[in-house]
């Protein structure tokens, strides 16, 4: 059994207690040991939950990956860690592993109009009616999401600028690319396309939400306002 001597959490200043610290300063300000201490709740005689957590981490050289490999029985070798606390730690680490797996797919990063065209193929290839999408991106031009704004007929669709910027603000975007398709196959933007683009670019400047490009998608190619210096 592993043992350790230290002070109780109740003897610490309130802002240094793990639960209080999380509430006052946010989860990002807690150490690994403090987060584990919240999971186990309490320590044992002469040993706080924080120091018990430090002892557990020290046994795996402070490697969370190695900690995640410990079984319930492994964790029960530490004095003060019963089955319930061990199960809690194992469960929390498993949730972290699953979250990492869920996050594994890398978000695409847009660096050219061709990448926009390829990104939108699943949504726009072979469509017989017009769709208008906005690609929302972070500051590094990684895609946050593709949002459909409107769907129309074969010759056009109505676009409400308020919906575009509402989505951008909702998802914390730092910039956007507009995309709509021409089912007719024509690559030339219409006067309405140009007017809408200029309107949205101007609104984006006022809201500090830049419109980086507007791409017209067809099954045989695309037109980029940015490539043609029209933005």
C-alpha cells in the first residue's frame, strides 16, 4: 500500500480548495492532482485528497496516459482509494479517452478556392436546385461547420444576411466563405450574386466578421470572387 503524510484540504484557503478553485477560477486553472482530488472527494487520516492524488500521479510519473491504463484493482492499492473511488477515476479517464476519439477527425483547413470546391462536393454535386451555404472558420481558417442558409429553385434562392451572421456569431466564427451552386452550369456570377456579395462583405467588415471568398459551384468547375479580385 502507498502512504503519504500531509495536511487536510479544509486547512487550505478557500480559493485553493479544488471545488472552490474550479468555481472561482475555472477548470483550466486546476492541476491534474486537483482535478483527481475532486473525483475522489476525500483523503485519509493525515493525507488530503490533493496529496493522495499527487501520490497516485507520482506512481505513473505524472503521465495521464499511464494513469488511464491502471485498473480498479491497481488504484485500490493506494490507501484511501476504495472500489467506489477507483471506479470513479477509471470512469472519468475513460470519458476523456472517448472524447479524444470523438475529436480525432481533423477539421479541414481552407487555404484555396479549390479546397472550398472539394469541401462542398458532398452537398452540391448533381443538385438540380440552388443552395446557399456558409463555411464558418476560426482564425486559423480551420472549418468549424458548413451551414445551409437557404434552398431555392433552379434559377435562384433567397438569402437573408441576418441568418448568415447569426450563425457565425452562434458558432464563434472568425471568418466565413460563401458558397452557392448554379444548377445551370454557368460559372459567371449574376448581377444579383455580385450585389449580395458586396453587401455581405460590407456587413462583415462592420461586424469584424470578414467574408473571405464567395465561391460559385457547378458540376464542371467553380468561380471564386477572391481569385478574381472581386472581394
